[in-house]
């Protein structure tokens, strides 16, 4: 991992608005890329292979898993999800920051493997709001929505793993807070010493 690049993990329960927040973040902050995960789940309407996910069959996923191709992987709602090591390390080596939009199990593994990674958890303002958001996006049947709601409480109960908590009540305010976290991380001494070495040399002759 390049000394100046960062991994930002963004997690939220399903319907927490994380995808819109990540899209807003990528639009407003440069030198930041989203890692596209592998998944065995079925493609939803409007989703594209290589854009939303790499949609693969379970045997391919298992093969990648056994060949240690993932820096983290987890089973969520009966499907497998994983982050490809090769793609992430390439970006980090190029000095590009990477955003991982993954669940808490993945976040935990990332923190273990990359202790410098910044973990951000997006809380919904209430369970009722979460339910409304899941229903209005109309992508899942009612049984799935119910399952996702009960999973939400479990997901949220792992909030202590995370470095930052933001509440997605007002979208712009929440996005602004996430941008502040990214900007503040980029100003950390450990990330700046390298590119400021000439200035520091001049200032401390
Ligand atoms: P969905 O199927 O609704 O796109 O995602 C379901 C859950 O899986 C979300 O919480 C999402 O963040 C998580 N997820 C997506 N990609 C990954 C991944 O690569 N690793 C892990 N651990 N979770 C992921």
C-alpha cells in the first residue's frame, strides 16, 4: 500500500442510502475510486456487470476465495460478496484512494488487514425511515424487505467496529460529513510527510 493512499470503508444497513452517498462522494472528491465487488447474487433491473458488481457464479466465487483473490469476503442475505485484492492494491499503489461499499463483516476484515483504513458507518435516522426507503426503491419483494429490516438491527449493533458514525437524515449534511472525514484523513501527518518532504527540508535545514 502506497504510504499516502487510503482505504475508506462505507457501511450501512440496506436502504441506508449508502449508494447515493458514495456516488455523491465520488462526484465531489477527486483521486477517489470505488472498488467494484464480486457477488453471486442475481442482477437487479438496471444493474450492469462491471459497473455495479462483477456478477459471478458460486463456483467461480469459491475458486477466487480458495486462491485468496479477495481482501475480504462475506455472505450477506444468502449471497457471497467479495473485494478483489488485485484491483484495490493496484489503485493504492498508484496513490489513488479507494472506497469500499461493504457490510460490517467485510469492514472487520479490512480493519484487521489494513489497520490504517478508515471505517465509516452510516446510521439511518430511524427504523421506520429505513422501511420506507426499502419499500420505495421497490427492488425487493416484501419477504426480502422484512428480512433486510431484521438484519439492519444486527448490522447496526456492530457499530463499534467503525471509526466514524454519520446519520443519513439530511442527505447533503451527511455527505458533507463524509467529505470532511476524507479531507481530514488526507491531511494526516503520516499521509503528508512524503509529499511535503521538500518543504519540510527547507523549513528544517
Ligand atoms: P446489495 O445486494 O443490496 O447490493 O448489497 C447487500 C449488502 O452487501 C450491502 O450491505 C453491501 O454493502 C454488501 N456488500 C456489497 N459488496 C460487498 C463486498 O464486496 N463485501 C462485503 N463484505 N459486503 C458487500
